[in-house]
């Protein structure tokens, strides 16, 4: 017991230097309360009433952090983790910059509202001079960002910027954008001084990066670009956020289709990835953007890095496929060489589950040199394999259908268009498939009528003996397919009437055209 008391006393003595009282700058709390509580003051409303002494400050920090911020932050991270778990990348297309989608996080609004409620409750229930209030405001703004309430998120981030701006002696605000310590460039960030327990100068700098992302999502490239440029030149910008700033700049270029610049800054931001798989995913995206910029050698380097970093077998397979595909060694014969290499991969047991993807990639190479027949054959081969990747099969079916349609093989095109799952397509593809399917129905039905009528009329036009032999042969084949024994001519004859067949070309026929007789 004495040991515990001594520990507490020691902490209080060590924090005595931390006893300066700060008023929450820049705002007042105005809270609408229900009738029974109208006359009661909340802790936040009592801010500034007396000094916040060390024991009280310590208690406020502990309860705000562990009763509110800790739980709210954990829930926020769980929401983001769920969105990432639902995300499925299509490695045959340019990857999205992030491995989660704001539409998915916004759909989890009930849980995000719970995070916001915890943040708001934590703020109004405590003295606003403690060091965890700014963290709650930032988490509140980030939750609005994930809910796609971007205007509200931007306003909250702007509030953090002003409310926690640096102050001079006696509580006066420093001018934002002043030259610090003789620096040539103006500074807008807060110098991060480490304190014994926690410092509320950190969240304001984090808020700048969230503001950049929020303004980018709003489509405001001018203000987001201006803020990026200002922070890059800021002499007080903290080193801990340099990688995150590079990430934000890479995203800014990505949203504008500047692939070379985006790849350059994303390379510098790789250390900001949260784990190996996210780093490998970014390396793969870098390779894709470099390839789009015409830098195939650099792209090959990052495809190889992604392969060595990732634990995702699908990313590894696509990385290897892309390495083969962009290999142009061998001049005019490079496609033959690359296709042969892919077909070797398809035969290996290691890649058995990914044969549909391999054949699809080989088909794309054949399409590059307009070898439609070879591409169609490879696509048909790939469609026979199903590794559970519906997206991959869907793309193969769609391409087979499009190629068949272009070759006027309408029956085959219709069959594959019917196999395409529309919910996995873009709006333009859905419209094209729907239009073609409706037009092909009549063509396919009429083609079947023509084929049936041609067959029947061909049989009817045969001499009697030849026709009988042909029918007997068909009956024998059908019985064999059904697993029945051959009963000879008597059985065959019993299946059909011995009456003289109708002359399909007589004057008494129903009409002169196929479809009148259908």
C-alpha cells in the first residue's frame, strides 16, 4: 500500500512543472440541456473557473483519455478495419488509391454516430483545459469525413486550426504564417514540444493533413494544393508527419490523373503504410502508374517489389503476369515469348487456382496484336476454370461476348452476354450489354428457326431409303446417349409413323418463308 502511495506522490511531484493553467482558446460551449438539467453546469461550462491544479489536471486527463478517447478511437479503427475487409481490389485495373471506400464507411453511419457521441460527451463532461480535448475534436472531424459529411468535417478541422493556434506569452495568439526563429519561409504549423504526459499541440498538425484529404474529396484541388505547398515549405513542420504529407500529395496528383507525379510522391510515402500488405498494394499501384507514364523498366522494378513484399497470392499472381506482359525483350517476337511463358505458368500446379486469370492475361496480349482468333480461344479456355473469383470470370465472359459480337457470331455472343453478371459492371458496360441482349434475342430465335427448318427440309429432300437410314442412325445414337440397348430396325420403325411424309415444297405448304412454317 505504501508503495502505491509513494508512486502517486512521485507522479504528482513530477507533474508540478506541468501545472500552468490554460484557458481553452477560441470558443465557448453553448449546450442545449433538457429541463431537469437546465440549471446545472457541465464541466465544460466551468472551464476557466479557477486554476486547473496538477491533481485535478491529472484526473481530467486520465478520465478523458481512457473513458472516452480510448473507446471512441477503438471503435473508429474497427469501422475502418471493416471497410478495408470488405474492399476487393481488381488487379487487372488501376487500383484505387486507398483500400477502403467512403461509400462503405458512410453506410456504417450508426457506428460513426456512436463515435461522435462519445467524442461530444467526452468534451462537455470535462474541463476543456485538459490535454485530450483536441484529440476528441480531431476524431469527431475524422468520423464526419468517413460519413462523407465533408463540409462539416472541413469546418471542424478549421476550428481546430484556430482554437489550438500557437499563443505567445500571456495568452495572445501568434500571427499564423509568421517567420519563426529567423526562418526564410513562413510557418503555419505548431512546434511540437514533448511534455511529461501529453501535448495538445499534436492534433492541430494532424488536422492539416485531414483537411487536405477532406478538401480533395470535395474536389477542391486549389485550396488542398495550396495547403500542401505551404506545409512543404514550413520550417516547423514535424518530421513525424513528413511521410503522411507525401502520401497526401501523391493522392492529390492521383485524383487529377498525374500518374508520374503521383508515383514519385507515393514512393516517398511507402513508410506511411500500416502493414506489409498495404505497402505491397501501394508498390503495385506505383508500378501501374509508372507503366501508364511509359516507364516500363521502373514499373517492372515495383511489380517485383510488390511480389516480394505481399502475402496476398492474387496480387503476387497479377504482379508476375504484369512482369511478363511488359517484358518487350525480343522485339517483334516478345508477345509470342510472353504468351508462351504464361501458358507454362498455367500448367504448373502452383497456379492451378489462377488459370482463369492467366488465360485472360494471355488473351489480352493476343488482342494487342489483333489476333482475335487466338484471344478468343484463350478466353474460352479460361472460362472453363472457376477459382471463385466472379469478377475475373465476368470480365472473360464479357470479352468473349464482345469479340463474338464483333465477328457476327451472334448465337455465341448471346450465350455469353446471358452469363455476364450486370451488378459487377460499370454503367456504360451495363447499358451496352442490355442493349445488345435485347437485340440479340430476336436474331438468336430466328437463327434457330432457320437452322431447324434447314435441317428438316434437308432430311425431307433425301431419297426414301437414304432418309430411313439417316433416321435409324439418329435413333440409334439417341438410344445410346440415353443408355438404352439397340433393338434393331423394328424398334426404330416403331418410333415413327410409316405414313408418307409431307412434301414441304408442295404448293399446299403453309407459306413460302421459313418463319411462316415455324
